[in-house]
């Protein structure tokens, strides 16, 4: 068995930003237009009028201040309320593969590696652009990687579950290195017309290069262990799928987009995640106090504060549990990886950190890492 490391991470950030102010102005205009169209039904008590969204609620309830999106104009158009993507011919790289290639190239470059050093690609995300061929195979081809590629989806835990699959491939000698990419085009499955959740998501792509420790860069992060857990719940769900056509469904049907029971998710997932992390550290002979930093899934600020408090018995500092969701919003599986990507350069050799994701399924995945290299 080989020892395994995270050699580097990479990121693709869309160039378009939607602030909470812009988002709320667009939603409120949409609500106004809807209320005008349905004025008679509302007056007759047959329909409930839509109530306005507001920036203060969003920031207080979630901690989110803005989000990046691949296409902003369609989302903010009150007559549309979804991004506008132009279909591409099959001869052109698909959008999801394009952003994954950009993040993967960033990760390779940061590790000083090339496609020739990699034997596999795992595309792990909350939604795939198409059924087949697998997105990972297109990404593998665009990068010029020989070997294999496959897709996997465990919603917001896709990246950590993908890391475990990559770690196992490298540990057993099936691959020298595997790239895990997490292209999250959440704007295409978010219900922008629903005030309860229209502020939640943003688009991004992250990439993680998982490699044999003996050939990884000197300052890589050795993977000390991974732990995955799932427990079925309907509280975060999206029913869109290949059966929708045969069911004569309208693609705009509410349950064919992201739906959640936010309060229940909050109540149920926080204790599960804290317990999972404590158990994982315990199994490695570690305690939360041995961990310099927790790179947590980025869904909601209060959720992360509660999980850290349960784990540490006190509030975590911003240094111990960094927040990126104010800038990125919830980016599904990419959130904990962005947190790691942005906040690991100051680690000293020997220091330990923990990545943990949680979300639909329910699914929880954690990865414990230790910085390599010689102390200064
Ligand atoms: C989603 C979440 C931020 C909502 O916060 P919340 O405090 O639970 O809010 P609620 O949905 O209970 O709504 C509280 C009130 O705010 C109102 N409200 C909801 N959205 C609003 C908006 N955009 N603007 C203004 N008011 C809003 C509701 O109507 C409700 O009003 P009421 O008390 O008069 O009925 C929160 O439940 C959460 O963080 N859940 C964790 C799950 C998560 O983030 N999952 C992401 C996928 S992993």
C-alpha cells in the first residue's frame, strides 16, 4: 500500500457576480409582476400574493453576501429567472468540462505536474450536464490524460467522496495520481423564483490532485484518513432526471429543481457532522484540539458555527474554521475545497487539518491531512 497526498488544488471562478442587492431587486420585480398578473385571483383569495425578499434577511440567515454565476443576465431577468446558456455542438467542449479543465490545469500547474503524471479523472459534482458519455471522460481527453475517467454524484459531499475514491486508487497502486474535479453549475438547478432559497447557491469549479506521497511535491498534504457516511433523507431533494420526459413533466415544475426543508436540515445535519468528525479524528488517535484548521462545507454560516462549537466546546475563530460563503455562497461540493484552497499556505510541516462536507443524502465526508516538509 502506498502513502497518499493531496499535492495541490485548483479553482475556476466565473467572472460574473450577483450581489444580494441585485438578486433581491430582481426577485422583487418578479414578485410584483406575478402579483399584477394574478391580481384577480389574489383579491378573490384563491391565490397568495408573493412577498418581497430582503437583503438583511439573507445576510442574517445565511451569511451570504454575493455569488459568482456563469451567466447573470438571464438569472436577473424578472421574465426569465434562470441562466441563459447557448446549446453547443457536440464538436465543441461542453460548458461543464470547460470549467473543470480550467480548474484542473490550475491544480496541475500549482503542483508542477502535467497530464502525463496523472492516470485518472473523477468528475464529482451535485449535477451532471448530461447522462453520457461521462463528463470525466471528456475532461480527461481535453486535458490529454491517459487512463480512466468516471462521474459520481453525492450532492454536496461529492468532492470528499471523490477524494476517497482517488485515495483508494493511488493507495492500491491502480494509479500514480488522480484528479478530482467538482464543476458546480448550481445556477442551472436553483429555483431563482423561490424566495426561501433564491439566495443560496453560486457557480464554481474546484480540482484536487491526489498523488502518491513519494512523488508528490515536498510541501504536499499527506492524507491520514478519509471517512464517509450516508443516511437517507428527503429534506434536500431534486427530482429532475431521465424519467421526467416519460412522466410528461414540465421542466419548470418546482420539485425538478433544488428543494429543501432548511430548518430540518439545519437541526439534523449539524449534530451528525460534529459527531462524524469527532469519531473520525478519534479513529486516527487525534482530538479536535490536535487540528489546526477545519475546512468545512459552506452552506450556511450559523451551521458552521454550531458544528465547530459542538466539536471544540467553544466558538471557532475565523482562522480555525475559515468562511468563504460570504463571497461564493453555497457552491455544493466545492465549498470545503475552496476553503482549503484559500487557507492552507500558512500550514507548518506536521500540522493537521480536516476537510468536512455535508449535505443532501444526507451525506457526510471527511478527509484528515498533515502538512509534509521540513520545519523552517
Ligand atoms: C435556508 C435557511 C438559511 C433559511 O433560514 P431560516 O431562518 O430557517 O428561515 P425560514 O425558512 O424558517 O424563514 C424564516 C422567516 O423568514 C422569511 N423568509 C424566507 N426567505 C426570505 C427572504 N428571502 N427574504 C425575507 N424573508 C424571508 C420566511 O417567510 C419566514 O417568515 P415567517 O417567520 O413570517 O414565517 C436555513 O434554514 C438554513 O441555513 N438551513 C440549512 C440548510 C442549508 O443551508 N442547506 C443548503 C443545502 S446543503
